C-alpha cells in the first residue's frame, strides 16, 4: 500500500477527475488523501455530501470562506497579496508563485508535511509545487487536464506568466513518473512540444453505474412537446461557442427550448445578452449548477447536448471536456465542433450525432434541424450515445490505464520520504 496525495486548487465537487482518481487508487489498496481549497459555503456543503460515501480523505489546505472574522481576514489578506503580485508582474515582469493560484505555498507546505509516496498535481499552481517537490527528490505525478500555458482567450492570457508556465509544463512532462492527460490529441501535442514521453491518456468519462441514480424527473423543461438542447459548464461566458448558438437560432424552423447551466456572472451576462435574438428570449433558460449527484439526471431530461468548443484556443482544441462524455452517459445526441479532441471521439462513434465546423451558425442550425426533422435520426443518435458510453467511454473501461500508470510510477526508484531533503 502506498501513501498518495492528490493536490487540487478548488472544491472537491468542482474536480470530478481527481474524485475518480482517488476512488480508483483507494480501491486498489492505497492510502489516499485529496487536498484542495474552500471558497464558497454552498460548495463546501456539496463537498461534505460527496464525502459521506468516500473512504479516502479530503482536507482543505486553506479555508477562504468569509464566514468568520478570521476567515474574512484571511480572505482579504490573500486577495490583496494576489493583487499586488499581479501588479508586480504587469509592471516589472516579476513572477511569483501566487500568480498561478491562491494558496500555492500552503499547498507546497502540505505536500512536504504529508511526505507521500506519490504526490499528484492537477492545477497551474500544482505545477509549481510539483517542480519544487522534484527538486527535493519526491516522486511526483501530474495530470494535464488542460494545456495550461495555451488555455483561455488571448485577452485573458495577456497578464499570465506564460514563459514560466511553459517551463513548468516542460519539467513535469519530462520528469514526472506519472503523467496523464485527457485525449490522444493532447497527449501527442504535449509530448511533441516538450520533447517528452507521451502522457497516459485517461478520458474524462464517468462510471456507467451512475445511471442507476437517474431520477427520471423533468425539472428543467417547460414545454415537453418541444425538443430541448442542453449546454453546461462551470461558467456561462464568452469563448465557449454560445455566441455561435445564439446566431444560429434565427435560422431554425423547428421550435425548441435551449437550456444553459452554469455560473453566470454579471460581466459575462453583459457580454452575451446582446447576441440573444429577442424572439428567442422566452425559450432560453438559465440554470444554476447542481450537486454532482443530480447533474446526470438534469442532463438526461434533454434531447441534444452541445459541445461547442473553440479550436483557436489550443487547450480547448486538443482536450475533450467533461460535458461531451456526460451527454453520452445521459443518452443525448451530441452536436460538437470539429476540434482535434472531439474528432477523436467521433472517429470511434460517428453515430452519436453531428460534428460541425466551429464558429459556423449555419452549420449548427443545419445539424440541429437534421437531427430533429426525423424522430428516427434523433432516436438512433441517442441509442448510439448510450452504447458508446457503456462499451467504451465509461470509467469502468478507463480506470485500468490510470492504475497501470500509478503502479509503474510507484515501482520506480525515488528518494524515500525520510531521505527527501526539505
């Protein structure tokens, strides 16, 4: 049995991939702890609900909830320090670990204290932690859930320490004994860019057994006589293909409902609202995020799932997001943009729906109508989606790849916990 520490930079409920990693490693007999950060009271409660059925541990590294005087002071102090750090980088090019996320130094201290046999990092801040741990002789793993240095829109990249991120990615891609990512397209790109071994591919799929938890209720839908399209993400905002969706709506001849789920900050609302046609506003419904155990049921209410990733963002082009696999698991037909990652899935299962060019409202409208004009076409795509999820794209089929990578890493020579110089 090995002692394994998984480091995330957020709430447990916002990190489905590390949850599955922890489940799999624990069931294989390892002592597993996940450590993250707490920011929001509602998400803390979701974390606690999740943990009721888990035998591995989750512990927050820092609790940023402003619910006590001490918490408000900690929250204020960290945010002020982060703002100063960003300003120093913007004005003078000074790179500090805090640029990569809240609490990264606390994350490193937690890793030093844990002295795990394998420490696995999942975030930008985790890259810095992993780099420092490698310097001290620790056995380190990394999961490139995204291509961090090539993520986000260009305007959001302007004040990010991209050179530092690239250097950290290169170090971890080359030197980590356990290296995962989300698609063969992204694995090949990371290996080529960093002159590193190809990471192990573990898709962002979900356990097929979770379908037993479906509640078969209709909580989102308003008019059950109309077909329904569903899109979700942690955040509703620009750069996620929604502008293209709104531009496609006036071209549709079939009445439908549009359901979007995610956090919808006011500044994003101001960006996206002008794209919504006035005549469609009564048929577009915005839903908040839901607890993990409810999400599959809410997706399964609908008919078509939209995965409108933008290929001009390299990370979005190469990865395959959670939403596509959750549409398959829920039995929805899928309309997806022709990114390298999503093309990888359609090459295995072309019958699940339609693959369309990105940023093309006409192609999107045509794909929607082709699926909805024929009930048989829609039913066939839904059936193909379920079959793909059950036979190939489920966690039961992917877990062994993760276990093989972990066992290989744990078998490699490394300084022991007591030998690692701190």
